């Protein structure tokens, strides 16, 4: 563990790590936009069933999100970040207001 502590105390290493995390965040967000804007995959019927259903109407499956806000690009990433931040702030408030006691709490 001493190597990791010494490695993370170096400001240059921490700066490189922060840049790598920011770069991965940007790449993930760009991929989220690319996936959202990509055309949906076509669902082709298998050739063996095409002969049986020659008089049936073509089944077009338009994929849609159950809720309108899910169509926002990278909605899940934004929602996850907000919920994570709220959980962190809630845990900090709980720790300071409920768990943490005064210094002389046990001396009373």
C-alpha cells in the first residue's frame, strides 16, 4: 500500500490521473451521443418464415423509449451523475448531523 500512497502524493501523477479521467468522460459522452444518433438496426424476418407469411403485412417494429425524457442524448449519464451527487451530499449531511457527536459526548 505504501507504493500507491507515495504514487498518489506526487502532484504530477495526480494531474495525469485527472486528465485521464476527464478524457475518458469526454469519450464516453461522445459515444453516448453517437449511439443515440445512430440509425436503429433493422429487424429482418428470417428467410424460412418469409414464405409462410407472404400475405401478412410487414411487421415494422419502431423502437421507442417508454418515457419521453429517455430520448435525450446521454440522459442516463446525466441522471446517474445527479443521483450520485445527491447520494454523496445526503451521506455527508447524515454523517455530520446524525453520526458525528461532540467531543465530550461520552464524557457526559
